[in-house]
C-alpha cells in the first residue's frame, strides 16, 4: 500500500491543458495562500497570485517543460487543510513517461489524508464500525477533489479522470477507486479503456482521449474469446472478456447506468456495521463541539490495522452520482476498486461471459 495520499488524474487536449490546469488550481488553492511553482526548466516562483502562476506557465510550458505547483487546499467535506501538488504535463513529456497529463496529489504523506485514529466509546470495540467511520471521514473529500480537478467549471474541457490510492500510473478505470466521465452517454468508456489498457498494455493517460468509436475498434480487433485477468472473488469475476466489453459498448447508456446504480447497494456486512458507526460519528460530533477537556468519555483507537483495511477492501460501498453537468462519478474507498461494482452490473445485464 502506498505511503502517500490518493492521486487524481485528468485528461484533456494539450491545447486546452493550461486552461484546465488554471481552472483546477483556482478551485483548489485557498485564497491568499502561498503558491510554489516549479517548471521542469528549474525556473519557478513563489507567490500568492494564481494569475501570476498561470502567466509564468503560459510563457514556459511546452516541449519537455512541465509545471508543478504546491499549495494548500481546504477539503470540502471534512474542512481539513492539507498540502496538495498539482502537475501539468506536455504531450511530448507524456510520450516518454506518462504521469498525467493532469495530476493531483493529496497530501505529502499517507496520514495527511487518511485518518490513523479516531475517538471511540469506552467499551467493546467493533473493527467493522470503526472502518465504516474511517470511510465516511474521507469519502466526500475523494469525490470533491476529483470533481475540482475534472469539473471545476462548466467548460467540459476534461472528458474523463480517475483516482487511485497510489502514486504510480493511471491504471485501468475499473481498477481505480473513482472515475469521472463528463457525459453519461460515454460511461462505457471506463470499460473500453480498461480493456485496451490491460489487453494491449497501454497507459491509460495516453489513450484516455480516444473517441469511443476508436476504443470500440481497438476492442473489436482483439481475437475472439480474448480475456484479461481481473482481481475477483469468483471464477466469473476473475477475468473480463472481449465479448463482454463489446456487449457493454452496445448497451444503451441509460441501461448501463441504471444497472450500476442498482449494483451500488451496501452489502450485509456494511449494513450490520452502520448502527455502531453512526454512534461513533455522533460521539465525534459531540467531542468536536465540546470545550477542551469536556465531552463524553472516549479513548483513541487505531484504525490502520489489517482488520480495518481488509474490511474496507472487501465491503466499502460504491457511489454512483449523476452530476448536474450531465457527467457521472463512480467512487468507493481508495482501498477498494470499482471492478466489483462493474462486475455485478454486467452480470445483472447478462453480459458477463
């Protein structure tokens, strides 16, 4: 597991990349906070002005010269303040080593973003309930940051993006913990991108901008019966077939979306943990409102054990959000992937083979 916070990725045409970067930066940075800019040319500046940062990037961006900004962000859900790194890469740079093309790193260390302990009631503990609380404490922030990167305004410059709990490459969308698509009509892009990435060993950041028709052609060109391995609990979910992807691409987008929504139901283990999780959340609320040294009795519990992590890997719920801009956001906890959601939806539709 990575020692850094979650990483967010977004794709857009290079001609609009600086504008997309500027919009995301404006949506992320705390007004008046110090912004540190470093270009690959080792030129940079420190300023409180977003406009000054963007002006310098416009003057230097291109070729091998990428942009990297550090500043502070207030997380929209938890209202915590952490350091973020926002990076913008050129196509020429991406051709040699795909890092972006737009990338957001949340926190300098893992525990800047993920809570490592919480207050719990004195008495019997529940690893499951504590894990559910750990999920609730960050899930809103994950979704908020992905949308601030991909859809900070109504421009639609970014057609797709994703989030993962590591600091590596942008992997197959079904193996990420969250994805964004600017239009519900292209929701199957996640499936097609995943197939092409896994089957043809392609970096997602290099092919994310391909049209749905071009992705369809890439899938169709694969041999009949071709499959790619997946991490699944059953024989049916341990691979994804070419035929399943083609059927998914042929499915009406509304039917695919409705199947994903129907599949995004918390399982029995999660529902069993929710009542005690609500009690812990209420305790945290009371302690947050109490004066120092006052409030209900409580003690600090470590929520980073293997038991907590495993519960989230296996049971964290999925969110399927229809966005006001017409886009779709799929998300779960960073310790889990979206593949179980997709597998259930494809099975219900009768597309798994």
